C-alpha cells in the first residue's frame, strides 16, 4: 500500500529510499540501505525480513538481480509482495507480485527503480520517474524527495495520505562521521506527510550536516569577544556551552575558542541577543 523509489547517486557514493503510504509509520517497514552495498524497499504485504536478507546477499557479492531471485525462491508469499533493489554498482531489480492490489507495478532505469501498489494509477510512477530523470542537478536526498512529491501530486496511494520516509546512506556521512546514515527522517502520521518530510529535510540539512567552507566565518579576536559577550547574556559560561545547548555542533568549530562559526548560526545568535558593544563586526554577517 505504498509508492517508493530506490536509487544510487550518480557519483556512486550514496544509496537511498524514499517512500509514502496510507499506512502508519511506513518508514519503519519499507526502507533499508547500507553504504557500499545497496538499498531495498519491501512493500505491499511486506516481508520485512527481506531487508536484512537482501543486504546480506549483496554483502556476499550478489547482484540486485541475483539477490531478488534468492528472496523470491525462498518465500511462498511472494505473489503478495513488491520489492525494489539497487546494488553497489547501480544494478537494479524489481518485482510486483500477481496478487498485489491495483494499481500496482514498477519501473526501472539506470541505478533506480520505482514501485507502488494501491496507486491512483500508473501516472504515479510515471511522474516519479520523469522527475527523477530530469532533476539530476539536485542533491541526492532532494532529488529523491522531489520524485516522491511528484508521485504524491499525481495521486499517490489512492486511499489517501498518512506517512512518508527518507533514508540515505553514504560512507562516513553520519553524525560526527561515525556511521553511514546521511538522512534518516520519518513522518509517521500526518495529513500531508510529504510536505512535512520536506520541512524535516530542511532541518536535517541545517542541524545534521557540516558547514561548507563557504558558509564559515573565521573567528578572530574581535568576533570571539563578541560571541563570548552574547552567550553570557544568555546565561552560558562560554561559546562551546551555548553551541551544545543549541545543537549547533555541526555548524561551529569545536573547542572553547572556535576557529570558525557558520554565518547563519552567527546571525541567529545576534538576532536573539542584545549586545550594544558590538558595533564593528568581522565578516559578512551583520546584526
């Protein structure tokens, strides 16, 4: 009861799944991915065990096609199931069982597959595929979400809307660089889950991705003195304490005297404090 798209990025470094459904917490059941191995969406009468089994097969060197064949041959309920797979090399495989409820089907292309069941019609997948194929300039997670939004606008799940999820992996992309989870966002129960997922991705990009060099303002003595004054007006002993309290660890250099601060974070601090001594700010951001 779901529509989804599974893909590998054009640079071959990321894998992801985006999904929506009139089903509670679709993100808990459908997507799975591991950087360097591939990604899977299992849906319809979903066999959630397929997620671990498929990734294990890919880890053993199976292609997406071989892994799918193995999943199907060992499952007597396969005619009620639907699945899409993308492997490490961008190979794809998809399956729609004969007993999946109409409209049901799938589409495959270069390093992606789109699949859905109980859809408003084939136009849902057509819209997803067209958007995916024409949006290669977008960042990978944004491209996945754009394809999902196109399918949603084309009718999506014919029963209505309830949940959506976006899961993206890339080596070293997790919080602090300690795992491969670049994006793991779920809207479990919402009247417009795809729109809400877009809002969450905006927050994810700000709080859980590192500032680029272009976004960083160097912290010299004058700016550091300003930062110290401002955070103390908020009741913090030093800048690092304020950074931790606001979850800005990915947007400010570590340490008691950070070497740089994200310009948006700097503006947030200036907008929320009153510092009459700060009349000559360093850099581009201004109070």
